[in-house]
């Protein structure tokens, strides 16, 4: 694995096919006025079920036109645009809205999905506990867990693609390097992406 930027010491927790009709452009600009960062802490205990999805607006799950040389099944993340794509071939991809790392916690590179977990446990790293000392040291997986309904572990890094109990943060830059989806969307992605899938992380889109 060759990451263009490795963030050390962040810790372990940064944190059925729908009928898809209509195709939109793959790389729109983020909505005007979108905050680059948000000062929102994780909220352990806040309940969000696995049915919660983004259903409207630019971050809703949808099939889009997407030019790529990557093989079908590859996951491509454009963190600068707040989108995750699953390549479908024939110039198309399934796009999901995501939340990404805040300023200073962005990274890029190429990894593989090394592990998958349903309702993963959460262990806030020391750096997060310094900022939010009231957080629990451990929380078992479940609807009130900030890691959400599913997690895809990215290679040997501490980072993951995971769900969230704060779906309103999708489209924002707030995490410590992980990529978050609404629970309904991470459940959908989890079923599509097997262990070993190639994941390409780009901070800015490549045209």
C-alpha cells in the first residue's frame, strides 16, 4: 500500500439493489455555502437505525455518469467532493454522499477492504478523548454507536468507511480521517463490496 499522506496516531475510531432510474453528472460542485469543516463531536447514545438514508438532494444515493479506468466493483472516494463511487462499468457508477475528514485529517492513496463488520464496536482514540474527555472509553456496537450500522476497514490503516448516528453530517468535513455514510447507505454499500475490493482515495477529483 502506498499512501500519499499517512496520519499517525489518530487511533481506531475516527471515527437489495434499489431501482435506480435517471442518470446525473458524476462530479457536480458541492452545494454553495457548504461548510468546509464542522465543530461537531460524536454523540454516543444517539439512536439512528439502519434504515436511515439520504433520499433527497445531491448526497442521495444515485446512478451517475462517471469516467474511470478502474475495473467494475472498484470503490473510488473523492473526499473533496464528499462522494463515494462504486464503478459499474460502461461509464457509470453508483454514487453515495459521505462525510469526510476535517482540515488536517484528509489523506489519499490506494488500499483494499481488509475486513467488514456489522454494528462495529467503538473505541475513541486518545486524541479524541483529549478533545472530548466525556466520551466513553468503549461502546459496544448498536444503534447508539457513532460507528453506525456497518464498517469497511481500509487495509492496515486505522481508517474505515462506516455508518453514523448523525446523518445530518453527510456532506461535511468533520471526521478524523474516516469516511461516513448514512446507515441505510452503508448497509447497501456493505452488501455490494466484498473483502479484497480495491479502494482508491482521492482528495480532489481527477478529470
